[in-house]
């Protein structure tokens, strides 16, 4: 699911944006959620890397959109930022804050539809590096290199990471396919291991970060080969 933030203090523009967005994503069969902020201060205070796309009106009360964008970049250098503005010359200055694009007001469905395919392509590229996990009512964005392993237990996935454990509903077969390009491999039916965090194999156990996990007999040969190939024969 796409998590989108809209920072917009004009109610009419907010409604237009939400209507256009709803129409576009329904056509794309893409699930999404929009969080609306009328002030940049409120957006920045609540920001926890939970959005994939931020749409920012430049002309805001209090902190304007450009100043807010500079503050956002101090927190997150990667999140996709798109300006909404009546004045093109303001939007062009967006290169200073690495804005992905801008959309001129008044907002139109045609302009939005022309801009979004490029934006979605970038989001999908980033999704290969970051996972968005909804755990206990909170959204967490976790980089794949910070995941030690993923555990499945009673139809729940537990992401064991450098920042703690996050759990959510899911099937390990689906996340295994997604994480395959990032060198995650199964050591048994319950654990999907990040090979970059494997430090040793002793008998039927593998050390993954600070954790010791069992290797099942059916998967042992393939798993050891995968680890050996990843480490270039160091084991």
C-alpha cells in the first residue's frame, strides 16, 4: 500500500487533489492511503519515514512549503517530494531539495496522470530497498540491509531487525520472492535469512547477527552452497 502525505491548506484544492488521486489509483488498481496536513509544522512534527510520496503546497501559512522541504530533507533525503503550486518559478527551485517533480495549480486529472507513472516507477525501485511494515498500528519503513531474518509463526511474519522486532500478517512465500534479489534464503521452513548477516555455520546452526538459528536437514546443502557463493568461498 502506498502511504501518501498531502500538505495543503486550501480546502478546495485538498478536495480536488483527493478526488483526482482516488480516480487515478482506482484505474491503476493501486491501494493507497492519504494523510492530510494543513500546516507544515504538524507534518514535520509527526514525520517518521512513513510515507513514500509527499505532495507539498508551496504557499502555506506559517512555514512555507520550500522551507518545510529543506527541513524534511534534514530528516529524510530519499522520500519522493512533489510540489503543488500556482507559480512555476517556485517549483523550479525544487532542485535545491531534490524534488521529484511539481504539479501546477489548478490541479487537473490530465496533469496528474502524466506525472504519476514516473513517480510510481521510482517508488517501485525504492520499494526493492525498503519495506513498509504495519506492526501494532504503527508504520515502519525498514531497509533490507537492516533485517537479520524473517520468521513465520502462526500466519504472522516477524521481522528481526537491527532496530527491533516488527510483526505483521503475511505469508513467508510472498516475502521470500520479494527479498530473493537481496540475498535472503531459507535455512528452514520458518526462517528467511539475510546472507549479509551470516557470520558462521556450525553443525546444524547458523549465526545470523546476534542470533543462532537451526538449519533443517533438507535445506542444509542448498543453504550452505548459497552462503558459500555469497561470501565468495570464505566459509
